[in-house]
C-alpha cells in the first residue's frame, strides 16, 4: 500500500482510512508529525466501514494506546487486523499529520 496522509487542525476528524484486513501478517506503521501547538489522537475501528449506511460519527472508535493525547510527534504500529484508522485533533492552533503505511504477506517468491 502506498503511504496515506491525513492532516487535521483545531477540533477536526480525518476521514477513515480503510485497511486491508486480509493481508497477513498485518503490519501497519503510524507516524504523527505535530506542527505548532496541537493535541491529537489516532483511532482505529473494527466496524465494517463498507457497510451500507455506515456513519463514522457514530462508529465504535478506539484510541490507539501509544498515540493518545499527543502534543509531540510520535510513531507506533498496529500488528493485528483493523478495519480503518483515523486521526482526530482534540485542540490546538497547530496541525497534526498522520502517515499510514501497511505491508504484509505477498511479494515475489
């Protein structure tokens, strides 16, 4: 998967970034770059984001344990299948940029 980027400011939420739950092993790298004064959280969901009528605003979003209430740049990963990832800006006057990379099985043998 090519890198996916989301940038949020103020109290904004990014769109969900759907993940490929069928890649094995699941390897998702997450990097948050904070500029200025910002507080943000990376979230993931197990919801079926492709379901008819799915609404991210009412979805079951879980805070990533290492990327919650960030005020400085950080990185982490997810090593198990999730349906989607997003970043939310809790407060601040700066911005937060989330980079998502997913890799796993496949390739040339």
